[in-house]
C-alpha cells in the first residue's frame, strides 16, 4: 500500500498493575513518532503510510510490555484505498 491510510489501534494490557500508565507508554510512542493521530476513549487512530503505521503499532505494543504488562491484546483496523489517500477531512 503506497497511499496514506488510517489505522485504528486498541491495546489492552493484561497484568502489570493499573492499565492506564501502561497505555500511556503506547500513546507516548505514537506521539513521539510525529505521525498525525487522534486519541479516542477506546482506540487511537493514526494517519500515514501503511508501513510507517505498522512500525509505530509494533513499537507501541513493545512499550506496553516493557512497562510491565504480562500480555497485550491488540485490535487494529485499517482503512486503505486502491487509489488515493485516506484523510481526516473526508470523514468529518
């Protein structure tokens, strides 16, 4: 996929104490990546090149494990298009 996509990611840490500080580590990875994203109550949606977003998603999961989660349960959704980019503006 060479066009811009949207990837929604939800990471649920299992074990390791209260989940919010662990989830915050994943959000830090996403924010520090510099990609455009929107944090929601149940998931975070990222916008950018597919391969870049998959790398960020991987690093976000690794951050949760490094922060003490015993396991992570991850749900991801991808919105891609055969021709052209996916944008926030078309969804507003």
